[in-house]
RNA sequence: GCGAGAGUGGCGGAAUUGGCAGACGCGCCAGACUUAGGAUCUGGUGGGCAACCGUGGGGGUUCAACUCCCCCCUCUCGCACCA
């Protein structure tokens, strides 16, 4: 140990092993045999550079993939690029770089970055959604959905940004404004393609109960999004007309309490039924509500309920009572039928509305044993209770009366059972260039004609003038637009909208199972073998959109006979955000960490304030570039820290001291092995047998660590505690080192030490694979670590001769005794009562109770 | 408002089934080795002089509560006129 130990040089180690993996095709998946496991991380949009969120996401996935490989699973662990999208178009508009060039350069750069992280991907399966090889199948799937009636076109109202001259997805509208330019978003009527996701609403909802491997909150969000309501549709006949207003209600039990009717101001009946003398007022009101809706709806309950009387009346189908019809601002045209029966006594909104406009309140449900007085009510009574003022239904419990009332309505032909969803069909048309062309041709004679399969892919042309103005960029590409009708051969025009990029990502996990298939989007056999994804990992921001769309596609493709599974992702892990404290200069605002070295602003030298921890974002400048960290500390340290600092599903607080700590730990592992290399590689593996003293302890610690690390990864995915237990084993090994002095490689001590050191090297492999490979090869192995079998613990080694039992007196620890494992209560009691320390607290008092939890604790109650 | 999650040392976090609160790491303190150390190794580190007190606050169950029950406070996220 006298000579200087070789330093831990992460740079040369990491580049050597990355080259080794690359040339050796290390993580190429062997097809279709054995116990499979599909690990998938959400593929990135190729923005140009990876960020810490990616680092965390892929580190988590890589731990699982490498661990399971060592566990003997046939692991599929692919990577690709969600590479269509608006940023590429913006780059073209702002910097004149063609979107394809920009995207492919970004992919090349990010691929290099990912390879520098040492991730165990099967790169031979890489896909990019912007390539014709991929989007051909997007188009093919579109056509299959079209044939089944699951893709259709209709005119509908969409979010429109007048400045960018394009449609925006709902998620791209922030508080009623365009996320890019901040213009107020308008509603515009356009012809749009839709996918009929609502056809699967019930199954999507039902199957949320069959996903025990998903976080509850994601399931809850999806259930809310789908928003199923069970109730009835009821016709309220208009007075003096044959027509009826159709309403949807979940509370048919309150129908006898209807005192007015509320229509959405944009409901088609509003114009039709309003009496001439009220026309002006109603029209003004409708215009006002429309204007407010444009500037984003003011949130919920505190918004004032407003409305106007249309002058018309309708008739309660069960009582025949005359009911005035109002237009009201809180009724949404998009939900249900756009018309609501108003029951002020039992609905809070209707109650407020009735109070404001002096409309009658009629109680039809009383809480058990209470009689409500409409004049004294301060809020609606919305719970269930006992029916009153409801004719033959009086006295029934209101819950049960729902069915009876619907039955009665159905008998009279005035209503029927009905289910309503909040979920809308998925509008997939985008007036954008950088996306998958929708494979449809419009012919004056034949109408809407799908592009025949033989003509796929419809290639996205490259010579397109992008200005960011006007309609779809493709509409100006004459070579693209002008074509002939596949049916009649006459001149025809192509669809110029492209698909929402969420379409691309709704089935990429299936493509990975046979990424080079040239006859189908994916092979049925391969999908049958690999699907479902066993572990999917990604950010919570995709809780609804992507994950719901992917579930829908999986079901729709199943019904097309392309595969046989119901749900794409068996287990879902939603990682937390990567955060860092913000740094501010009183003069120059937010500063990048590099601009605040030594606590002073690099521009003006004023002291900076270090603020609260927030999600890393460019706008707040609290970002850390993974490239810099990897260069400075290495990929192993970067990965290790991102896994050690917090459990995966929690937010991670990035701090550089912590990174240094992880680097120090790897240095410690390095020295543990390298300083004792001759001894370890010279010693024979410990084969078992009886051990004493510190050797026995180290042996036990080794196996306890193996057990803990294995279970933490496998059962809990708590990598932070797995890593901390490896640290403990390393610490224990250092403590053991002095006993090695003067002992040869043949000694028991050397052999037990070898066991511990080798366990450390194998156990850190999923977290820090490069250093693990390097040390493992130095220890003399010809087999790389990733092909090694994951170590197994020996139960016998975990057994202890004696266990230290804390002894509590009246709940406070007053002493400790050592007993044999499994000792009887009587035996333990004897030892405890003869213990000097314990005696001090017990002497002269009566022991009222003696509790012994085997091998855990003693507690005595004395008085 | 509704739904979900969280609140533990100076900091990140641990305690998996009700059984020694604070593992592991950061930071800090001390010592060793060194020409030197911001390297490395070793030890210490919740508060309090102590009895004791300590897991957001208050109550309860229990021999025993971070953990279970009731009430309250704070924060984060999601949904938010859904009829």
C-alpha cells in the first residue's frame, strides 16, 4: 500500500467501456425466447440537447434493464425519437434551417449524449417518427381506423391563434392565450379529422381498475378526464310546439322540483324560442357570454351565475307544470345536451340562480327526519334523503327513486336511461408542416378517397415554404397537393393537414418489437412475445394525454386484429421533477449557476440571493447542463447521484455537493478494489464454512446487502436506499481492512474480503456500469459484468449468534441485553431482570406487565 | 370547492408489517498522514448542563405510534360551473 494508488479516472474508463459495448453489440436483444421483460422510457422530442429530466428518466430505466439482464431475463430496452413537432418548424422560420436537417442533427447530437451516459439500449431498434419508414405505418393505421369508422371528418370548433394562423391543441392554450405568441385564442369552425376515442370510453374507464401497477393518482386523473355520468335524458315539451328540449340529468329523483330550465346561450333553441320582445336582450347576453368564454372561463364557483329569460315555457313531463326557459352562462353547450333542468332546492348553481332572479324553490327531498323550508334554506340540499312533493314517489328513499322515475319516464316515452362522458373525440388535424401527412385525397366526383395502401407512404415534401402565416404550409406545395383520384383518375387534391404528433407516440412501443418490419406496422408474433411493456417510465405531465391515447390505440389495434393485448403498460413509474434553487441578482435578475460563482453576480459583483428550490427551467436559469456534469464527474457519478438523491417518484433537489459525494463514493469503491487487487484476485472465493468475529460480521454484512439491494430494486424501486446500503457495505469493508494486515491471499480474512469486494462491484453495476466493468475486468474476469449472474444471498449468512435487544421500562430504553435468536420469553426475562442498568429502574417496584417481541424488543410496565 | 399526495436534524432523505426516530449522503467539528491540502483515512455531529424533550398542531387507541383513529393547520399537484 506504500506506492501511490492509481487514481479513479472516469474519463478513460467510461470511453473504453462505451467503445467496448458499441463494437461488441452488447445490448442487442436476442429474439423471442425465454422469460421476457420490456423496459421502456418515454422517448424524447429531439430538441437538441438532453436535460436533467432525461438523465433521471433514463438512469431509472437503465438500472432496471441492467438488473433484469443480470437476473437472467430477456430484456427489451429500446430508444427512439418523437421527432415530428412544431419546434422544428420554428427553427426553420427563425433560422432558415430545414426542419428535417434540424431534427436529424439534433437526433445525432442527442444520441451521442445518450451513449455517453452508458445506457444499455439496443440501438439496432432505434426509430424516429419523422422518417417515412415509420410514418408510413402511421398512415396505414389511419386508413385501418378510417375503414372501421374510427377515423372521421367533421366540422368543429377549434382553438385558433390569429397571430400564428394555426390551430392549437387544447394543451397548447394557456389561460386562453397562445403558448407561443401570447395572442388571445379564438374559436374557429374548421373541417377536422377525429379519432373516435369515445367508442372506447367505457373500456378505457373500466380497465383503470385492472392496472394495479399504475400510480393511483394517474388512474384518478384518467377517470376524471373520461368523466362518466350515469343518468337520464328527459324531454321537456315546449309549450305551444311539438318540439321538446332534451336535457341530461344525473338526478332524475329531483325532477318534481324543477322550477325553471337553463339553456346554454349558444343552444340552437335559444334563437328559435325566444319571444320577439326579448330577442334583443337574449342576443346581447349570448354575445357577452361568448366574449367571456374567449378570454378563458373564469374559474368555477366564484363566478357569478347569470342568465336571461327567453319568454318561452316548457312543460314538466311528470307534473305538467309550466316551467320558464332561461339562457344561463353556466350551462355548457359541449357537455350533455346543452340544456339543464333547474332544481334550485337540490343543486347549488340553480339555487344561486333562483335566489338572484327570484325564481321559486321547491323541495322534493328531505334529509332523514328533517323538513326543509325553502324560505330558510341558505344552500341547496344536494345529498340523498326522502322524497316529498313527488306524487306517487313520496316517501321513497331518493336513491332508489331514481330508477323508478326513469322507468316511469320510459313507459310514457318521455325519457330514457343515458350515459354521458366528458371525454371528447380526439381531433388530430393540425395545420402544420412538420408532421405525418393524412393519407386522404379529395376528388370532386368521388369525394373523400383514402390513399391506397400500395401508394403509402404519402411522403412529406421537403421543398416547402415555411412562413408561419396562412393556412397549412402544405396547401402551398402544389406538387404535393395536386394529384389524381385513385378511384376515377381525374384531377384531385390531397389533404394538407398533418396528424397530431400524439398519434406517432401512441403506438411506437409496438413498433419497437419489430422495428424493421416492412409489411406491417409490427409483427403479431413479436408483439405477442414482448407486449405489454412491463415497466414504463416517464414524467407525470403525460398522465392523461399520451397515456390515454396510447391505451386507446392499443385497444383499437387489438380490435383490428393486429395483436391481442388489452393494455400497453403493465407497470407505470412517474418520476418526479428535477429541481434546483434559483439564484437572483438584485440588478440582473435570474442568474445561471455559472454566473453566480462565489455568491456574486458575474456581471456586477453584487451579492446574489439564493431562492427557493424550483423545477429546473430555462426561464428561471436554474438549469444544470448534464454534459458539463458528465465531463467533470463522469456518467457513473451523474447517474448515481440522480438515483441516490431521492426515490424516483419524488422531486429531486439537485446540488453539486451531493454530486461530489457520489463521486467520492465511487473513488472509495475504486480504492477498495485497486489497493487490494493482488489480495482479492489471489484469494479463492469463500465457499462457506464456519466463521468467527469480524470475518463473520463482514460475511453477514455482504449477504444482508445483497438481499437489501435486490429487494429494493425489485420490489420497491427505491434506488436511493439500495445505494445507501452498498455504501454501508463499502464502509464495513474499509473497517475490515486493518485485519487483513499481514494476512495472505489464502487466509479466511482475504477470502471473506474478496466476497465483499466482488459483491460491491456487481451490486453497483446497474447504477454505475463503467466503473463496475473496469474493476471487474481488473479482478481477472473475462466475462463482462452485464453478462454476470446477479449475486444471490445465503440465508444462513444472515443469521446472528446473538441479538441485541433494547429493554424499555415504561416505554423508555433503559438498557440492552444480548440473547440468542428465538429465545423464549422466560429466558429473556431472566437475562433482563439480572441486568444492572435495568435493575436501577425496576428495583423495588412492581412489574405489572412484561412484553417481549421475539428478537425485537422488551417493554416492561412498572409502578 | 372536489380529488390525490406530502409535512421528520442546518440540508437531501431513512425507518418496507405498530417495536431502539434520524440509516446513507451533504454540510459542520476534531484528529491522523502530509511541504501543503479544497486529496485521503479515523472519530464526532437532533435539542438541552441535566432530569428530560423531540417526526406540522391538538386529542385518542396501545405495553409501545413518524406509522392506526378523530379534529385542525400548511404546502404541492390534478380537476374545477360536467347538469
